[in-house]
């Protein structure tokens, strides 16, 4: 590319813009910011009312929808459709497997994993799930606590992203469909009608869900970053400092995404995974290794054995009219809604980097491999936190009571050998994972508001980065973590339905004996599949060969 100038940059921004989706999404984001600035009490109250209705009256829906998607992904992994290529039959993956996995994991729920790693198990240890039925801070509560962290952050958490990504990637790389969430309805409306009112409405909803989901994560992980600064320096940040810090992080992730996938997101993702491994291994070796292995093994076995029962557990055992238990609503339903609210941008990002891979490769990498990395982290962090609390070496629950869940990691690392070093590494990990999740979401917002452009203009990405950062900082100052959690549940609801539509779209496309969409210029033999998902032409390249 030649030397750019402001006029050319503005022209590119204007030319590629999907005016309807961008304008509606911008107004929704700006309206949310203004609502929390001008009427913080009323905005929080209405959000709380909507949240209460969703998890009490519709909590069962989140559980059922997520389990159906898990079962469907299991079929994709072990069934005949796993061999279908996301692209032409001879196309090779755009990224090597290490780069692909690092970006997929970093863009997904990794920022949340860092936040809740030291915190969640200690919560469940103190207030056990009714499903576990154990006394507070008992050995049974300890195993059940880690079991539930595996459940909340395991295969269910990653499934919805993969389900959303696969049909978008398939239609985009087989039939040149746009990289947009509305592409999942192509089997019913046709490729030529993806600019219609229904498709536009879905993309606007995707923008809203992405803003809500990412603002939630920025707020939660940003609060962890702020607590870390206060913990290590002793300096109080305050509301103005909160806004300044989140603004600084917003600038950082905007710079990262402006560098593009290979120069920005890929390099930072490599760094994330390396540091993630260092912190996990160091904590495992310097912490209570035997206890970690003992509790983690029992918890993993219970998670596997009781997965189906946990997936349908509502805790409603109080007779007719009983709704979802408050514990289930505050934890499991919140998480499922949070993952659904992230499906637009994480699914779109996974679709963007999955060209040339097979359905099975994406599903195994996105669900099985990601869970395989997540389980050791939660076993190590949860087991260490519980051991330190039980042995009296660190009163993590007292710190959580004072500083919130964002403060759980710092007393944990401080109690270990080389605690000062681990605390600094943890703070860096919080920062880099937050930046990676945010820059991939900003890229997705750019694609959504440009009609599916793979590399949206820098101006577009800067606008969305600023709005997300502003909303996250203002929610932290005015609404707090409760408002952030409520926002996630509200935005996640509609996308539980759209995720199921994505699964149905795959059944329509993968089960067709001939190409789903035919155009005059197409060679009908290219990309066609039979009912078993077997390609009609011999594969010319090993899809697993990177």
C-alpha cells in the first residue's frame, strides 16, 4: 500500500461502511453511555428488572439451548460432517496450528479465565452449590467448587462460539458470502437477500450483543487490573483514575487491532499463551502440588460423570411454580448468557481465521483443546486458593470481601514463594489477555458494520474501540459489576436463539447432496458434498498439515 492520508482514510471509511448497521449500532452504544451518565439509577434499575425476569422465568432456556449445542458439536466432531472443508477442497489453512490456537484461545474467554481463575473456586468453597450439597468450607465443598469451575468454563463455554463460527466460515469461503452474523440465515433467505431487513436486524443485534458482552469483560477484568495497581503500589485510583486506566487500555487494544491480525493479534496471542503457561506451571510447582492434583482429579471425574445432570440442574425443588435457584441463576445462567453474548464477535473472529480448515479441526480446537488448557488452570488456581484458605496461610475470602472478586489473585500469589514476581506476571497477563479479547472484538465490530470486510478501516475500529472503552469505564463507575453482569444476560438471550439457528443452518448445508447455493459461474462439482459429508473430489492436501 502506498502512503495514506486523512482524506483517503476518510474515503475508505465512508465507502466500506454499512450505513444502516453502523448507525443503529453506534446509536445504541452512544445511548447506553448517555443513559448511565445522565440517569445511572434508573438505567441500573431497569437493567436489574430485565435481568431478574430472564434468569427466573427463562433460565431453563439457557440450560436447554446450551446442552443442545454441546450435543450438536459432539456430532460434528465424531460424525461424517467433520471432514467438510471451510474453503475449496485444495485450500490449505491460512494460519499454522500454534498461531490458530493461540488467537482462538486469546480471543475467546481467556480474559475471563484469568479474572475468575483464583476467584470462583473460593466462592463455591465458601457457598457451595445446592447441587453439591456440601457444608461450607468442607472437603466435599472443595472438590465440588473445582468441579463447578470446570463446568462453567469447560466444553459448554466454548461450544456456542464454534457453532456460530462454522456456518459463517462455510458460507463465506465456499460461496463468497459476507463475514457477518446474518450469514447464518442464508439457507432460508438466499445469498442475494443478506442485505434485507431481517439480515440487517440480526447484524444490528450482533453489534449490540458484542458491545454488551465486551463491555462486561472490560469492566470485570479492568477492575482486576485496577485492584492490582492498588495492591502493588498502595495508591488509590478513584473514579477518574478508573476512566483514565480503561481509556489507556482502550488505546492499547485499538493500536493492536490497527496493526492487523498477523502483526498485532497473532504476536500478542503468542505472548499471552507463553505467559499463561509460565504462570500456571509456576503456581503448580510452587503451590500445594499434591493437593492440586488430588482435588483436581476428583473434580474432573465428577465433572465428566455428572455433566448431563449438571447441564439440566435448575435447583428448583420447592414445588409447583418454583423457578431457577438463585445460586444457579447467579452463576450458571449468568455464564451461559455471557457466553451467548460473546458468540457474535468470537464466532465471527473464529470464522475469520478458520479458512482452509475442516469442520472437525475447528470443533476440536475450539472446544476440546481449549478446554484441555482451561482445566489445568482452574485446578491449579482453585486448588491453591482453597488450600491457602483452609491452612490459614492466606485469608483470601477476607480480601474478596473487602476488594471484591477482582482482588482474589493477589493474596494467592503473595503467599507463594517468588510471590512478588508471580504477582507482577499475573498483572501483565490480565492486561495482555484483556487487550487481545478487546482488539478481536473491535475487529469483529468493524466487519459487522462494513458488510463483512475482512480488514475494516482504522477509523472504523478506533470509533468502536472508543465506545466500548467509554461504556466499560462508565459502567464501572456508575453501575458496578452487578450492572455489567445484568447487561451480559440481557444481550445473551437473543443469541441463544441465533446460535441454534446456526446449528440448523449447518444441518441444511452439510446434509445437502449438492451445493446449497448455485450460481451460473459456479462449477457445481466444487465444494459439493453428499449426505455423508464426503467431498465429491479427492482432497489434494492434508487438512491437518500446517
